[in-house]
C-alpha cells in the first residue's frame, strides 16, 4: 500500500537545503542573524519546543541550537540515537508524525538525506537539516555571515578539498548570493552535474579545478573541511588522492592567497590532514567566529521557521 504523507510535501517552512529559501530570503536571514548577534533580547519562541533528532555526534550544531532556543525563550529536546524507538526499528515516518504532536519543530542530523526528506514529508512541523550526507545548510548560513563580516560577500572564496555536504551547501549558497567561488578537488572527487545545475539555476556555477595552488592564488578566503566525513569508511583509500594532490592547507598554500585572506573551516578539523596546526591557529583563521555565527544564523532561522 502506498503511504500517503499527511500534508503538502512542499511545505515552505522546512529548511532541508539552502535553496529551500530564495536569495532574498537568505539575505534577510543574514540581516536577522546580525540583529540577533547585536541584540538577543525578546522571547519570540516562548512556550515552543524543538526536538533535536541526531543520528551522529555533534558539538557545534547541537550546542548552538540548544543555546539558541534558550536565548529565543524556547526549549530544546535532544534525542540521540539510543533515545527513541526509532533506534529499535520504529519507522521514521511514524516518528515524524508522533513528534509532530508534541513539538513545534524538528532539527535533524541524519546519515541519509533521503531520510531527512521523509521526515519533512511526514512531519507537520518545520524540519531543519542539521547535516546529512548531502547537505549542511545551517553551516552555510554561518559561513555566509562570516564572509559578510570579514572579507565581504563580493570577495573571492576558494574551497580546497572534498566536495562533501559542507561544500555542496556552500556551492548553492554562494550561487544564490553571487559569491565568487572556486572549488578545487582531486580528479574524480568533483561536484556532480545535478548540483552544478542547481547552482546554474540560482545564478552561476563555481569555477572548478584540480589545481589547489591555482585556485588559492589571490583568493580573499580559503575554506576546507575533512577529507573523510562521518559515515564514510575511515580506512578507505580516499585520503591518498588529497595528500598526493597537495590539498592540505598549509602556510605555503595559504601564502598564495591575498595578503589579508581569511581561513575558514566548519570544524571539527583534522590537524595535519586537510589543514596544518599553524594555519588553523594563525591570525588569518576565522574558524571560531565562524563557529559562533552558527548560533546567530540559526536563531534567525528558527524565528523564521518555528516562530
Ligand atoms: N560544523 C559542525 O556542524 O560541527 P558539529 O559536527 O560539531 O556540529
Ligand atoms: N563533512 C563533515 C562535516 C562535519 C560538520 C562530516 O560530514 O563529517
């Protein structure tokens, strides 16, 4: 029997990917995030509860959502992998409908992006993507906010490394806001056509290359993330392509960027792999500002979606 979702699957309040919001709405979110950073007063989510449904570990996403909900006057209910009947085999679609009777929104960190879409389909409350294998849109909001605060949104940004969830959402966010993005990855690890088509539809695809030095030359911002993401085989041979191609961001590579270029990383970082200790701890690194911005960006998002 075909399962019928209980509501319109195009519900506007979900935030499953960056392009669930228009470019104008994304700019509005950055403005609202700045306002929340400057003045966190008021309790727009008073009496409201948001479930944090997490299948994977998290420091920044979990704590920034929990703290953000407190600052908005609401309540966060953390649900880890061992806390629910979901872990004992209850279907996600049943979990979605049961939770919708209790909470006003769901932030979910799941392995499979398709599961997030199922959750959004069956939940009657807004669903926010807290990271899947395919996307990390909340990270992109904080990244764009950080760019705006540091080098500006008209600067040039170079991604060096894996085209993972963080990169994919960044590509979409940069296309939506017209940020000049270059993506450098080893051959065979590039962006898929589907994502590039989404970027084209939003305003333009990133430049792509397999040459990290050429990509970083004169860039205003350099961004990297781990080479092996959560859920991928940590013992696979993927790392070798990044090591052999010189994709680790060290002082020499960053030295090719503009003199006042900033270094970005979504964290957690693997020092000695995608970035050196010296770069991460350098004066050019804005990673802590970037991490803090998760709080303000998500407060703005929660106010818009759940509030
Ligand atoms: N950047 C990020 O999402 O970090 P966590 O895995 O700690 O949440
Ligand atoms: N690409 C990383 C991001 C962690 C925040 C991962 O998915 O593990």
